[in-house]
């Protein structure tokens, strides 16, 4: 049971770190979403989805 909780904890930490990186990249690109998506090497639709999910502008 302890191993399962540890894996869940690591998964949540990775997700939080990834979302912070998305937010920071938007700040670096001065809000230009397509530039931020290119910087992150992800599809712009993926970035839009993350922004919507976490209510980022």
C-alpha cells in the first residue's frame, strides 16, 4: 500500500511541475500562446486545454 501512495504522490508532483512550466512559459512569451506552445514543444491545442483546465489567461 505504501508503494502505491508513493507513486501517486510522484505523479501529482510531476503534474504540478509540468503545469507550472506551462504557466512560466506563457509569461516568458508575454502571453503569446502559440510561441509558448512551440517553446514547450507541444501542440497549441494541448496548451489551450491546460489553460482552460487551470483557468489561465
